[in-house]
C-alpha cells in the first residue's frame, strides 16, 4: 500500500529532483524510492563485507 506524504522543499531542490528523475526516466516519487532502497542495499553489502 502506498501512502502520501507532504514535504516542503525550496524551488531549487524541486528543480534538482525533477532533473534527476528525468535523467532516469522516472517520476520524482520513484526516484526517491529507488535512492532509499539503493542506500539500504549498499549498507547490507558493507555490513556483509565487514563480517568476512
């Protein structure tokens, strides 16, 4: 299930988010979601690497 959240951002930040999403051919919402989960995967890999 998806939930809507409201975030206040300055105009320059909104512009940058739209640019980044456009580069990936996705929506701003999807771009943010992808970055959050990408970061989580990097954390898992770093943790796994430190255990070796």
